[in-house]
């Protein structure tokens, strides 16, 4: 578990599925992601189950962001290997603009370079997602390149790729 001034980042558990449905099912919140909104609870439960297995194998770390007793987002380190990982995050739309994503990312970056002993973090976002780009830049990530990337469904979208070293 990680804590910040306003958030508790708890390792994701199966009972987080209903809260994650509210976030992952929001078309506006998901518009820049590489997958469409997920509106079926069974799909969310299966996703969380898969993520639990990946965490048990040491490939990923998933946290649910809690503001008091309210789940407001998700953040993860995935593809963990060779002292590197990829950072991803999503915050519930009604909590946008409050600095919660930056706060959570700073905590996860510190954990990655501290307790996990990682040397490098990568992150990618849709090039048009100015808010996510600001979060990455505020937490020390440097833009490495912008190029089209194929998203779920096959569409090519302009994407920005970032890197942060220890």
C-alpha cells in the first residue's frame, strides 16, 4: 500500500471490480485509451482476475486509488522486467483537474525506483491527451517521440511516448 497527502493506493483486489466499472465504463474517461469503454461487470471481473494473476507472477503491479472511502482511479506498472516497467493511470472523470493523477504517479515512480529497484519507466498516451501529458511531464518523464500507434480495434492514432530514468 502506498499513501500520499490525499490518496491511498491499495493493491488491487477482486472486490474493486464495481468501482473500476464506474471508471472503465465511462466513454469520456476512456476516449484516449487503447480500448473501448467496458460496461459489462463480468468483463471487469475477468480483467481484474487476469491482473491478479499477472501480479502474482511478478509481471505487474496494480493499485486502486482511494480518496477516503471512494475509489477514484487506477494506476499500474506493467511489463516489469530487466529493471524496467510501463506506467499507466486512469482517474474517474469527476476527479479530473485536482492533481490526483500527478500525486498518484509521483508515489508510484518513487516506489518503482525505491522498493522495486527499477531503473527505467516508460509511458505512452494519445498525443491529444494534454492532461495525461502534463501529468507525465510533472512527474519527470521526458518526451521521446511522437508517432502513430495501432490501438484496439485497429485504428492508427498519434501517440506520445515518454521515458523516465532513475
